């Protein structure tokens, strides 16, 4: 049974500061990146038609296992199963649009989550929010104590394997982050994200556990 970790008083003080910083950073990001938002909206409309929806929302698990709607730029076809993790789709590549392939590889599809941050539902840095029906991941996170903190736009697991990690490995990475939660750890995740995006590290459509599988095959 995984060991539950209780946040320290120092970490709780840091979280209060972090929540305020998240609000400032999210609003600044939406203002500065507004031209990028408009370009992405135009690209999606050009590919799928003027009436095609630009945004995609999905029920995710937040702090203390509350539920919220997470927003993304739509990167998949309208007939894609809605509440099914990508790694459980049969041939997920068939559902991804041309614009969506670029958005997902560059992680630009995640930009609308700046609004989730502004609303206080997620942080800039934290474990990536799981789908409401990802029972295996949510159960492990609860056992580790990960649900004590807000999920994030990016996190430790995102720069250490991302789609290549198994559910068990991902939850252990989340627990590792929780134990070391603080300004230094968040800075490592934040700046490490840009490097991971440039290298497209860990981006494997439908590839949860790919790294583990590859190691077993050696």
C-alpha cells in the first residue's frame, strides 16, 4: 500500500503564495499570448469550417477529488469518444486533425487552461489532472496524498516521461513532486517544460507505458 504524505506547514504557506502567483501569471499569459490564441482559432476554423467548435472541455479531477471542466484547443475530430483516455483509443492517430497534430506536439492545445488557472481550479505547476473515470490513477494518487494539492498545467511527470510512463510510474512521479513541493521544485518543472516541448519529449499518442514496454523488450 503506498504511503500517504501529509503536507508540512512550510509547504502550506508556500501554496498560499503560489495560488496568488498563479492568478497573476495566468492573466499575464492570456494577455501576452492573445495573438497566438487568435492564430490557433483561425487555423482550426480554416481546417474544420467556420461553425466548428474551437475549444474542447472534459471533466477532470481537481484538489480533494473535486471535479471541474478542463479546457483545451480542440485537436481531435468531433466523433472522437469524449471521456476516454487517448491511450485507450483504438488507433488514436486516426482521430487527430492536421492542426491538432501540431498543437499536441507543441503543447499549444493546453493554452486555454490558463483560464482554469485564473479560476483557481489548477496551478501552473502540479500533477496533470486525471479524467474523472481514470480510477486506477486517481486511486493511487489518493493513496499517496496527491489530491491534497491542485493539479497543474505542467508537472514533474510531464518532464520525466509524460505519455511514456505507466499509470504506476506516473503516480510515483506525482508523489515525488508532492514530497518536494516548493519554489525550487516548481522552478525545475516550469523551466524543464520548455526544454521538453522543444524536444517533444514523451509525446506518444496512445503511448502510456511506452517507456516501460521498451525497457522490458531490451
